[in-house]
């Protein structure tokens, strides 16, 4: 088939690469002048297969009030005159219940397990040099209640075979000596040795290289913006960009947080809203003074990970609209925390501040599958897990487009499934089939 893909972030590139490997002729359209410059650019670098809990957590307001309160709150809401924001928030609040939270975790765990296999195959291929390491992930706690709650939650994940180690403050320092400075503040930590890290931008570039180097090279169309989709008789016909009309048998929308704009004129409504986050990437000046494992500060929802010769410090989730600037106050918080934790081990004069818009669904599950229009497919809404899930979602979508069986249970990711806005048109019970998807997305 001839397939066009909109979006040159990690999701669009992975999708294009999997489809090309399946023998399709692929064109990828990206509005920026290089790939990986959206949310995929300087993210936390975590391949976090076992930490998939969505933000829509019933304990958000009771268990973790520190995430929402104070000048340095990890989650910040700025209400806007935007019905899209209100609808998303209403759906988010409805998703903050135990049943939905547990269902999302189960579905995401299976998907991330499949993604881990796919990433493992890529990491073993010399063409994919993206700083991949299985370095383990240590989540550290400064709050007794939060630590106790996390330990209670471990029982379930252990029954799923997750190797976890529960540590006191000293144990955290033993696993990661670079935490010596903050160890006295830590009440404990949970270490998962088989979590991984990598450079998402480098993986984007490796996919792009693979697409171009293939014997049947993909057309990678940079600095070109898709502005409309032609459909007639319930079928996709062509993609119109600011430069050309691309006729194809199928089209995949993987344009991150902007996907909804492209689909709205067709009556396809996606429950996406940006969860804005930030990172800094100071240069490492004392290798022994920064963590070798990935460290998550649960109190601030900040992750620290070595990416090459820099320390990536990423976090926060601001529900403030589509402005992609990085406010000085948020960057200063990341810099201050980094200084408090790792002192002079990094060069804070060279921060490389960055902001990215996570394309988030209310319940935290991505939308992967067919739309209401034949030949028009979706791979969007990966929120805080896009790097982790990209390979798995690309493999899943390629299998669905080829008519092969889904490699993982995918009802929760169907467009009318758990991710859809639950405004009375769709419910979890509807999520199985294309008919439901049609009902949900109109
Ligand atoms: C601070 C932060 C930390 C994060 N940390 C992690 C982490 O540690 N692990 C993890 O798994 N995930 C993490 N994420 C999430 C992850 O980065 C995202 O889920 C992922 O990058 C989304 O990829 P995407 O391809 O859907 O979107 P994007 O990377 O934004 O790509 C979409 C692309 O589509 C293009 N586009 C949009 N509209 C059009 C159009 N009309 N025509 C042509 N092109 C268009 C854009 O220019 C963009 O390049 C983090 C995110 C943030 C913000």
C-alpha cells in the first residue's frame, strides 16, 4: 500500500518504520525542519515499562496533595476560556476512579511489555545507536504516606513478576551513591533493576535514517504542514499539505497534540489536551556525582537520567494550553532541585531549557487503531509514555493495518475505547469494535 503519515515525532517515525518494514511505500510529513523537535525532543529518556500508572489517579487529590499545592507544584492548572480544556478536565476527573485507573494500568502494562521486546530488538541493531542502557530505575520518597502507599501497591506488581527492591534511605544511597547529599531526607525508595533509558531524539533520528536508507526509501517531507484530509464515501482519499496533494491508500495521523485540529473538520473528535512539561540538560562535570541509575523524585515528579554526557532533568505537568514556551520559574525550579541534589557535579550555567507538550488523553491510554473513516488510522495520545510505548504502538498499528492479529489486547486503545471522551457517547463497555469507534468519534 501507499501510506502517508503525519508527524515526525517518535510515534510517527516508529509507525513509518514499521510500515516500511511490512513492505509499504511510505511518505512522512513533518512541519518542522527536522524530525523529533516536538514533545519527543528532550523528554525524560525513561523507557519505563513497569511504571505506567496514569496521572488520572483517585489518590491524586488525597494521597499526593503536594503535587498540586505550592509554588513548585508538580501539576499546575491554569483555567482558560477554552471549552476543549474544560471537556478534557471533566473527562480526566471522571477517569480518576479506582476501576478506570486499574484498567488503564493493566492495559498499559501489557502494551509496555510488548514495547520492551520491540525496543530490545532495536537496541541490539547497530543501526540504532540511541544511548540505550538497562540502568534500572530508583523512585525515591520524602513523604512517609506516599512511600507506604507505594509499598502497598507493590504487592500487585510483584504478582505480575516485577522484580522490585524496597529500600530505606541508606539503601537508596547504596544503590546510587550520587544520592549521598539527599539521602538523609529520603524515607525510602523502590528500585526496579530492569527499567531502561535512552535518548528519544537519537531514536527519532535513527528511525529517519532507516527510512531513508531502505532499498525502497521513504519520502521524508520536512518543513511541510498537513492542513487537510480529503475523504469521500466514508473513505480516505488524499492528504493535502501546504505544498502538494498526496494520494495514498491509507493515512496515519501521528501529529501529537495537534492531531485533533486536523481531524475535527471530518467530524472526528479526539480527547487530547497538552500536559506541558519541562527539562534541563546540564553538562556533567563530575561523573561520580550524578546518578548512573535513573532516579525519580516522587515528591516533585522529577526524573534524573544520564543522556550521553548530560544529565536530563525532566518533569511537571501543567494544564495551561498550547503555548510551548518554557517559563523561567519552572526552569528555575528544575535547576534549584538539581543543585540541591547533585551540587557541582553538573554545570548549571549551561541548562539547555526545554518545554514539551505531552499529547494526553484523560485516562492516560493512547489511541491506536482505525478511525471512523476507512483508510484513516490513528496513533496519538501517548501522554507521559510516548518514548516507552512508541515501538509497541507502531508494531500494534502495523499489525492491525495488515489485518494480522493484534500482538497485545488492544480494546483499551481503540478510538472508541478507554481513551475516548466519556461524554455519554462512548463508554468503556463500547470499546471493542469499529462500530463503537464510529459512535464515539463523531
Ligand atoms: C517533560 C517531558 C518528559 C517526558 N518524559 C518521558 C519519558 O521519560 N519517557 C516516555 O516514555 N515519555 C516521556 N514523555 C512523553 C513523550 O515525550 C511523548 O509522549 C512523545 O514524545 C509523543 O510523541 P509524538 O510523536 O506523539 O509527538 P511529537 O513528538 O510532538 O511529534 C508530533 C510531530 O507532529 C508534527 N506535526 C503536528 N502537526 C502537524 C501537521 N499538521 N503537519 C505536519 N506535521 C505536524 C509536529 O511538528 C511534531 O514534530 C515526556 C514528555 C515531556 C513533555
